[in-house]
């Protein structure tokens, strides 16, 4: 049995959706980041980096969305995670996931948690402003990547889930979203999927938060 640790609406939603898409049997455990539960000893034994997501398997724990998604693809099939069977499609999806995780997410962290980048309060506003400016550029690139179908090809993948998670964060951060119509349309297609609806329900989120 798998145990999945997530926080509602956090980046862990990307792996949560993949678990639901693959119909992988699992227990889901909510970790409140607002209450600091990620720093509790019990959770640090699961992920010493104090971050969600974390997936506890029978043979060990996997952390980091990209690692969890590739694990799910190999173990349960590629639905909603990373394509299998076509090396280019798999690489293209991992490329998008890596950009989301190491570039776009980090710019959000600058905006939300400048204290992670410097202990000096005097520079926090500048760090946040830098994150906001970087995000505008990343959002333009993301909107340009969105077409009629899915980001990594004909198949829905975790890259599409990431885009939807970021769309909700951007809305909450009061960006002008009217300039990203293709990204908005992609997000609508993502949140209509039955497995995504189930994941949102489990995390206590509503479709209205993505529009
Ligand atoms: N690179 C990691 C990032 C994980 C991460 O930063 N998770 C955030 C939630 S979106 C977290 O747990 N933050 C806890 C904190 O900031 O204290 C991944 O992709 O899994």
C-alpha cells in the first residue's frame, strides 16, 4: 500500500492527480504547511527536507514530484504522469516538469517566501518583486506553449496538472490573468477530468478556484 503526503493546493496536487488518474490504491495524508506540520519530527522522518509531496512505498520513500511521477508511470502506467513507450515524448514531458519544478516554482517561492532566499528583511521586498517579474515572463512562455491539446503531445500528462496548479497560484497572487487565454483554456480542460475532480474534492478545493 502507498501513503501519499500532500498539502491542499500545494505542488503535491500534481502527484495527487497522477495517483488518481492511474487509480493507484493509496492512503492520502494531509500536512498543514500553515501550521508548520512539515517541520514535525514525525514528518521529518518521512522527508528530511520538510516538503510535500512524499510517497511512502513498501520498499522506501520517494520525494520530489518528478521522481514520484516517474515512479507512478513505471508502476501503474502513464495515465496523467509521464509518457512511456516513446522516448521523445517522455523526455519532452520531463523537460516541462523540470522547468516547472526548478524555474517557475522557484520564482513563486521568491514571491511567497522571500525569507528562504535571505535572512535580511531589508531585501525581502526586492526578492518578491524579482519573483513577480520572472513569473510574468514564465507565464507568457507557458501561455505560448498551450495549444488545443495537451502540453507534452496528444496525451494528458503531469505537465498539464502543473500548469493548472500554477494557474490557481497566479490567480491567488493577483496577476492579470486576462492576458493568458490559452493557459486558462488548458486549465479548464484539466479541471474537468474526472480524476482531477476527485483529487480536488479530496484536497477540499473547488473548480471556482481555478477560474
Ligand atoms: N522540488 C520539490 C518542491 C517541493 C516543495 O517546495 N513543496 C512545498 C509546497 S508547494 C512545500 O512543501 N513547502 C513547505 C515549506 O515551504 O515550508 C518538488 O517538486 O516536489
